[in-house]
C-alpha cells in the first residue's frame, strides 16, 4: 500500500514522474480507494483546524481543489458530518458604538458613487465593541475596499477620537497612499471630529460619509466585524485587554489578511489578492493608482 508522508513528498513524486497532482490523486483514488479516503479525511481535518473551525464545506472544497484534489463539495460535507467537523456559530449582542447626533461637519457620500478598480483608492472605517468578562473595549479598523485587507486598527477601553485616529495613523503609515484616496465612514462624532478631518487633509485624503439611516454604505466593514466576532471573539474568553489585543492582532495580521479565503476575491486571501493585482505584497503609495471613476447621479 502506498504510504504518503505529506504534501511536500507528493509534490516531489509528481515532479519526478512528470504528472500533475490532480492526475496523481485521480489514479490513487482508483487503485487505492481506502487509503485515498483516509488521506482526504486527514486533509479536511488539517484545513478545518488551520482555519480555526470556521470553514464549512464550500471553502474546504475550494482549498482542496487548490491543492490538486479532485473532490466535490457533497463528499467533503459528508466527511465533515461523519467526523463532526461543524463550523462554529454563536449569537451576538448589540451595542451602539457611534453617535451621529452632533453639529460637526459631515461629508458627501462619495463611496456610493465610486467604481473601485485597485487598492489605495477607497478605504472604509468603522468601530465595534468587544465584550470582556466585566467590561467593554472598542476596536477601530480601516479596510481597503478593493482587497478587503485591514490596513489600520486600534483597540481602546474608551471610544473617542484617539481610538479612530490611532487606526488611521497606522493605515497611513503602512500604506503611504497618494493624495486623492477616499476615506469612507459613518457620521459618528469620532470621524467627524476636527482632529480626524485635519489628519485626512494633511495627507490629501478625501472624506466620505454614509447617508443618514443607511448602514449598507459601510457594509464591507460590517462584514469584517461579523467575521472577526464569529471566528475569533465569540470563541474565546479573554483574561484582560492585553490578552485580547494579542489575539486580535494575531487574527488580523496572520490569519485574516494572510490566509482567510474571500469568495469576493475569487477565493484568495487579501494579501494574495494584492500580490496578484500589483505584483508585490502591498502597493507602494509612490505608484500612481488607477483612475477612480464616478457613476452619474
């Protein structure tokens, strides 16, 4: 019976024999179906654990296809049910995080009229809460609309303009965008604050804000927050702010940005999507971004 010792040996074997991995697995399934079933179950379990128990059948099937295994989603889902590999789900608790009842300046919604074609054209920003055992802390993020990559973040025990400023400063430092990038947020006081507007202006970034009563304008941040809570926050009990911060940073930097597949990105991670689009891990601000087009009203 053929014994396999991992993905690396399979790849070397295929290169020596001048066959594709897909062809190898097809032949293997025909001549040694029992061993092939064991290996497939092992691969599914590895993928499930690598992605923290949050990938269901469709995403695991996509990863298997990328690895060269010819298998349909029904078989993957059957094996997952047999092995009790059930994606984690948990209810959420609602808490308001922004206050739009203020007299500070608000801005025209540019994001709703944009056709984004590259990174560093449109950023979206938002705030959410995270519940500890006896308190709430707050997370502010800035996300590149094109690649879904989190480019800036900050965590604080207080929800104020310093929280959002810290996330924006990190985004600017990491991406160094050219003037003209549009920054979109809700109308909360943290984003309407004078200091926030001054930081945007200092770097040539154009503010954009959601329409009153229309949360869908910021749906991309909402989608990230939902993923973060479902796949990280609701799965743990954090000792304190330091423990939470370490886990959130690991989730965003090492998992969400680098590994997690997004169906909207043709099942790529944000980092891989940016490499495919630009040829480098992140596009430098020194490279002129493609033109941003606006739809007619």
